[in-house]
DNA sequence: TAGATTGTTAATCGATTAACAATC
DNA sequence: TAGATTGTTAATCGATTAACAATC
C-alpha cells in the first residue's frame, strides 16, 4: 500500500524525516537561499547527508549533480509527497485556553492546516468568537464536519470528556485526531490518533539527564 | 555514557518505549490489576512481546516466569530508570492562553512535573495568578530558576520572542526545554530541545491519508 | 505435575552509512 | 577542464523477532 512510484515499500523512517526536511527548507526559502546541498541540509537537520539523498530518491531524483537541490522545487515536491500542497480543514473541540491557543497557532496555518470549526459543550461559550470562528454547540459537530468534509479533529477538552469527543469525531468520519488530553483514547483502526502529550518526550529526555547528573553526583 | 548496569549500551529505541510502557502500566494500576504479562502489555502498546521482555532485561529481570510482571513493582522500577520517581520543577514563560493551559495541564502533574514559576514580559500580566502561581516579570527568570534549581523550561510565547527566551533559559542553566512555538530555536549542545509542534506528526499522518484517499479517488 | 510465561540466544530483517562512479 | 555534489551500490550496523530452555 505504502510504496514509491517504482512500487517499492517506503521505510517509515523516511516519512518521518520528510516533515523535518520540509521545515528547514521552508526556513531556507524564507532566507532567500536558492539551492542547498545534502551536506548543508544534513547540518541543519542533524541527519546524515547520504541518508537525505537516499530518502529523496525514493520519490524521484530532484537534485543536480555538482549543484545541489533547488529549494523552491524541493519544497514543492516534498509538500506534494506529504499531501501538504493544499489546505486541510480542522475541527476543534474545546473553546478554553488550550482551544484558543490552538486556533490561533501560527505553525498550523503555515502548513495549510486551518481550524474552520470550533465546538464546546458549555452554552456560555457557544456563540462567542475565537479569531474569525464562532463557537458552535457540540451537538452540531456531526453536521458541520460532514458539510465541510473535515478529516482532521483536535481534542482540547477536559480529560473526562475526551473519549466522548473521539467517538463523535469517529462517527462523523474524521480520519486523523490530535488528542491534547493526557487520557488514553480508544479509536478504531481506521483512525490515526496522535497524542500530543509532552510527557513522553520529557520522560525520554529525563532518562539522559538523570544519567548525566548521576555521573557528576557520584 | 548511556549504559545499563552491566555496562552495555542501551538502544535509543528502548528509552523511547519505556514512557509508553509506563503510561499503560499506570493505567492498569489504576484499574486495580496486580500483574501483567508481556503478551498483554504488547496488545496494549502495539509492541512485540519479545521486544518488551528484551527491553526490560536491559535494566534487570523484573518478571516471574509463569506469572508475569507485578505492576506496582514495574511502575516503580521504570519510573526509577527514567528518573521520574521524584518531582521536577518547570519554569514557564508566557502567561497567555497557551501558558495557562500548560500550567493547568494534568498530564504533567501526574508524572511529577510541576510548574512552579511563570514569567511574562507584559507588565499587565505580572502579578496576576495562574492557578497557585503568581506571574513574575521575565527579568526575574535567572534568579528564580537558580533559586529553585529548575532544569526544565517551557517556551509558550509569541514566535518572535522564542529565541530570546531560550537564550535566557540557557544562561540560567536550564537543561531541557519544551518549545511550543513554530520557530526553529537554537540552543547549545548541552541543552535538549523538544519542539512540541503538532505539525510534524500531522504531516507524517497526512502522507498515509493522502495515499489511501488517492487509492479510492483514482 | 502441567501450564504459563519469563529471560536469552540466535536468526532475521531493515535501516544507516561509506564509498564512488556519474555528471552537472 | 576541474571541482562539486548527486544518485546508487555494497558493506555495516543495529534493532526486531522467533524460538526455546529455564523456571515459577
């Protein structure tokens, strides 16, 4: 199912690194650079240059020997590969502090992710505005998601409400969910769930920090 | 440097999976379970049971043949391995919507991460409260971080202020940073930076979604 | 004892990297 | 042409998994 244009399977790691390359490439484009070598890209992303070249050849040959990669072209190609070359609408549930922060988050917008619908269960919040969007009641979720053909949902509610929101999203046909609560949410296998819990990363780093400090302590 | 008690190097992947196991184990403990097999843990985490057993043996042998792992013991051991067996203080910069959401986030607290200092550059916000914490002026960051011996910093400010905050944190001796802005922040190699940008994950999933829909469209 | 499940070895698998011919 | 850098092969490296003896 997941294969390049030659029919070969693409390693998971490759797909994980593409967004990393894309971020740096967009930065370089903003800085007015026109070409970049795999060596330079390697420095900026902490990825081995040979690996970058190998990763890219899964999708075609985008570079010029002796020159490097044209940045504008490569951004365009990587965006197309990822499906990030057009706008994606997001539905957001939870009009609290977190929801407001997400709706106004620039990073999403930069990559074509636009929050176009916000829901809340609290009648006091329904009808208020966050940015340009008017908060709707959660009972309107299914209709709006269907009408707007939204496939990405964001869960930014209190923990106890998380599973219920996930179920509503699933029923409405949402395919990707971002869960901002610490709760383990269950979804069917057709849905991809991302937990944006910073705790996993913190714990991971903590391991190394503990070792380092252990060394100096003992 | 990163080695188990037998002096062997521990693969990065092992350390990445430990927080995953821990999350599920804590859940099981809450549900009142007393033991768990690697097979069951494998189901709950989507990790191969053999791998779970192998991962754990890097740190000792915690199970009982024929029985499984005692959950309370294993939670304790994994927390100790990760350094998550005591409280860690966090300094947070940015008292806006995002900052408030982070300061009140339950997931951090559950794992012993306590936000104990909040800073902002806006004089109108200085002196206000978020939860139990009184917002301090950003100029007090260095002193407070040093006094409280804080080693983890959270950046929740507008993008243009991110690098400045990172620099202040670095100067104050912070060792781990969570960057909630979409900006690429530069830190010295002694600092571990985590970008909690949901965009990378979204782009990653988008790849698979685009493929699947491509199939049904064509 | 019989059944279950760990800890561990050995085999497999796949990803990373070095090296270099091709070529801009 | 000389220098640079890609695309690609082949070698290395490391992680994953299957299998099973040990043992609760």
